[in-house]
C-alpha cells in the first residue's frame, strides 16, 4: 500500500501535506502502491472524493481530465447534467489552458451543485463531488492558474466506469445498462448487453450466486434489485418470442484452438474465441453441453433445455462441439498439441472428497458420493432403488441438491447432517429455505463418525455432536467434537457432499503439469497459462470447486490471453482487469451509506410452486417474471455508475 498525503474520501479528511512522514495521520482508505508493474499510483479521483499520494500531481489538470470522463459518460437525459457537464468542462478547459477568468470557480461550483441536486442517477449525483472537494482543499492551485494565466502540467491517467454491482461480478456484466434496458421495454437490447460478457444468460439467470445483489445500493433503502432474475427474464423473452439470435461470425484466422470441456468455462472460452475469428473445436465427454452444470444441477433449478439451447447458441456462432469424446481415452493432450495452435482445459470437478470416517472405503451398497448421486439422477436413474431413507452430509449447494432431489426420485425420509450451525452454511439461503419447506430434516452441529452396515449394505451412520470453537482459516468457527455424545441415525443411503475434486487421470503425462497442493492446475494468474506453453486453463480444474459465474468470467479472460498468445504477443492483463483489482481495494460499495432516499418499493419475488407439489417433481420450481413485473423491478434500479480515475507515474 502507498502513503497518502491528502484524502477527502467519503468525507473523511486526512491532510498530511507539509508533515513529516512519521507524523502522518492514520489512513481510512488504502490504495495499492502500483496500478500495474512500473506505474505507481500518484492519485485517485472518483465518486467519493480525492486521494493524493504524490504532491507532484497537478490537481487542475487531474480535475479537467476527470470532468472530461464524467461528461463522456453523461447519458444526457437529465437537463442539468447534459448541459451543465459541458459548461463545467469548457470553463475548466480554459483554466487549465491558461485562459481562465475571475468568477470561473464560482460558476463551476454553482453548476456542479445544480447537477448534483437535479440529476436522477449517480453520474450526475456523484460525478462532480471530487471537483467540489478540489476547489475546497486545493483552491490556491486553481486561483494561481487563473491569475497567472498558467497552463496546467499534463499528467498520465487511467479511467474506468464501474458500479457497486459491476465491481463484484466475475463476468463484469454492465448490470445497470441491461437492467435499464428492461425497465424501458428494450428486452432484446438487454440480452445483447448481457451477451457482451457471457453466453449463459439463461443459466446464470437461474443458478448464479448473485454477488452483485450483495453489493446493490438499493438494499441500503429497502431491498436489492433482483438482478439475477431480470437476467433470466431477458433470456426467457427470446425463447418465448422464438427470436433467433444473430450468428454471423466468420473464421478470419488460420489458427485453431482445442477446448476440453463444454462446461461454463469451456463454453465461455469458445464463445469469445469464435467471435475473434478462430476455428474452435470443443471436446466434451458427456452427450450434451454444460458439464457439471448439466449433470450436477437438478432440472428443478436449471432445466437441461436451457443449457442445451445456450450450447447450441455457441455452436451457431461457429464453434464445433464434439460430444461423447473423453480426454485420455478418445483423445490425448499430445495429439491435440500436434493439430491445434493452443489448448484450453476446462474440465470440471467430477470427483468427491472423502469424509474421513470409518467404512467409507469398503464399497458398501448405499454409500454414494454426492456428485455420483446427482449424475445418476440427472441421467434419469435412481442411484439405489431399494433405499428409501437418505442421509446427506454437507452444507453446500451440492448437499442441498442431493436432499431435494431425493424426494423427487421417491425417497420419503430425507436428512441432512452438517457440522456447524445454519448461520455458517455456505449454501444459498434460498436453497436452504426451500429444502426446509420441502421437509428435509436438518441435523446441525453433528458430524459422521462411522458407517454402520449389515451384509455389505448401509444401515445407519454414527454421528457425534459438535460445538463451535475458534474461527478457522475460512473465518467460520471451527467445529469441535463433544466427548461421549455419539448417536445413530438409521438410513440405507449415505451421501457425502462435503467437497469435490478434479480427476487428472485423464492426463497421459500428469507430471508434465505443475499442480497446486489442492490438486488443481497451477496457472499464471494474469494469463491463465499452465506450466506448458500454449495450454491454458480455467474453471474448477484451475480454481477448485467454485461458483459457476466465476468459471464463466475466467473462461472469457482466458480467451483474451489465448488470442494474444496466438498473435505472438505476450499475454497480459487488460485495463479492465487491472481496474477490477483496483476497485476491489478501494471498495465501490458502502453498506453504511445513507442515500437520503425514502424506500418502500420492495422487490418482486418469483412465484414458487407449493412445497408439497414441487418436492415430488423435477419441474422448474420458480416461474419467471411477467413483463410488467420485470419492468417494475428494473425501474427500482438507481443506476449507480461511478467514474474512477487514477493518476499514474
């Protein structure tokens, strides 16, 4: 982190100008020392104020360049912002150019206040706050520029647009824009905006873990915007209206790329590469697209037709997908290296982590790993027809899918064992609530200790009570066994769903790759290249089991790096990627912010099938938004775009 000479961020004034370093006031905000290698951060100016790290920065020039950026982003719908931003830019340009006049600063201040108070979105409401701070705390610099007719010293800057929701989206969706399109009835435009950053709109509109909604400023006054389900609405609208998406890409390069795995990461990588003009062939061991999303997420959450349609969309754009082709059996890495100029590996985590309990390695009938259990169900099979009582161990979404799917294949008695409390459960709260509604019996603060069997069949599981101790590395309190608290749950099916692992037996020369201690590909985190030149990776085989939306985002970013590699360039982070990291340090969203807006317009929740009906069928649990509901929900968006600009050395 770098030292701060002055900060007005969020109204907290730190003024270390003229002080010895040891007398600097403590920091309330931290900036990274460098924006990119060799480019130190000299200052940051944005929606909440100014942060100065180097007194060499010319605040007049920095203010002008920032106002230029704000003016370019003004949508022009609010008269004060449309006209006022141009007025401010014009006057400030004269000041920076050495032709400012007396009264200019007052005119700018009055106009900036008018824009702030008369604009409907954050571009106008926050865009000129740092300029007002500059006038207040650096006024002598502006006055000298006017009285001495002195030209400002030009600096080097990096500018980006963000929003609280956008800043935490792994795919970097332009969320305010696609939400606004829906609010104004431009549904196809909304989907086109979404597809700029993902090919899986319908999938993410159903199963995304929605980090964006946790960063929605609307939640500061009532409830977060239903960003996820608005995405689903835009995708479903195309299906309902039988609209055929455009697919007019042409192969413009003689370079070929092999993509291993048609899961979220592989499809995303292929999606962007074909749009760049490359010939892309995807190899998938299943008979359909989606990977773990297809065989690991039940149809009541994600209908296979949705994934199938989105896989077909990628094919229509020009990617070839070869199904029922297994790496290590039908093809090898060595063979692909001879035929293709680059390879992307996006295989999923199809294996299960061991529980570490007595008997799990004995091959008992009725002991079925969670991933295998869901795979069989999604392929239309009952994994163990004679079993009727189910115990699932775990607290994540896979565990929720296992217990809820059990009802749907006719298992009437379903239990879930979790070693912590409900508060610590990593599963989506919606999934937990719906599992409770469907009648799953939850056993918190207990852990399996021993499998009980008879004649090679599971008949029960011995568990032990737990209590929470000190926090572990995850930040959650560590569960500690309670002595002499063992008890038995009778069951004929025991399903561990505590974690997934990647099976690298498909690699003929696994030793050629560098792997992490978590048994994932070790890649250059800025380029996604593995230890073997020309082979890239993203998704679960690189991160370990992770959320679907991150696989989508990283698949896209890997495609960018493959493009650079095939052009003979050194793969490197894009400016947008650098800003993602930077905004992560600055923090775009303040949960304690008082917006000064009266709330009360609550979000539209999707209509859900009644528990006693839905628990026995695989029909999709939730209905999508009706048109009027989607428009009303989208209209709750505050359009929280923010402009951020860095002065670099």
